[in-house]
C-alpha cells in the first residue's frame, strides 16, 4: 500500500525537493512520483541496511523524472548523511535534459551505455541502491541481462537493486533473469494506483516495483 502524502508546515530537505519537483513537472507525473516514493519507502525501509551516507545508481535513466524522488527517499533513509545519485543513459538529448532539470540536486548524469558501466572504475562498486525504472526487458533480453549484471556489479554486498515495470509478464521475465544472476526478491508490489497508459493494453506507470538483494 502506498504511504499517504502529508503536508508539513515546516518541510524538511526531502519535502522541499518534492515541492520543487511538483512545481516543475506536469501534474500526472508529479502524482506518479508521489506514488513511487511511497512504494520505494515501503520496499526499502525494512530491507536496506542503514548507512551514514547513501549512493544511488540510476541506469538507463533517460531524462530522469524520478531524480528528486530518489534523492528524497535517500535522504529519509540516511537523514544524517550525504546522498549522491549517478544517472547514466546512452541518449544524449535525455541526459542533457536531466542535467538541466536536476542541476539543484546532489546528482550527476553520464552519457554512457549502461552495458559498459564497468569501464567507469572511478564510480566504485559501493552503491547502496541501483535503480532501473521501466526496464524494457521484452525488447532485447540479452541486452537487459547485461545491464542488470552491470548494475549488480556496482552494488555493495548489502545493497539493493530496484526495478519498476510497465507490464505484468515483462516484470516476471525480468525478475527471472535477475534471479538467474544471483539476486533474490525481497519485495514485489503491484502498484494498484498505477496510471494506465493508452499506447498498449495492460500498460501502466510503475505497475510493479520490486526490490532485490544478492542471494546468500
């Protein structure tokens, strides 16, 4: 169940970011982000090991509408620490949009093929959270297995990987692929308030949100 969004007279850093985000994006997307925030908190709080600082890697991020949501959730999970997000996508236009739109965030955006993240040794392999929104497993299963594998390699041992999906079947296939790469599902939630999309039957925004960890 998505946590209710409540107003505060004196918003903290996370709430201030969401207020900024809501003012800078269409209402439908702002509502999507509010729902996603609740689902992320629900899936991560019981499972992500507390850390003083929190690093987030967002693969195939596009223009990254979810940037402020991820940073906000990170700040709530590590309230006394520093939150850093790195986004990566091969599409130049989208990364430029992300850089412009999210310049106020503790984030950087790389123009990079998500199947080649191992070439960025300077990023390290200590991310607390790797995020892939609306993975596109149907359109290139081997490609997406490579992307998943690259994300897993960037996780710290106790880190979590999160995927969201548009479709039911595609989500199940993606989870099966991740399990074959040594991951274990710790939370898998159907977003019952997911916004329906008209370009394909059975498609909706963040229809599923799954949290996975390395299998012990």
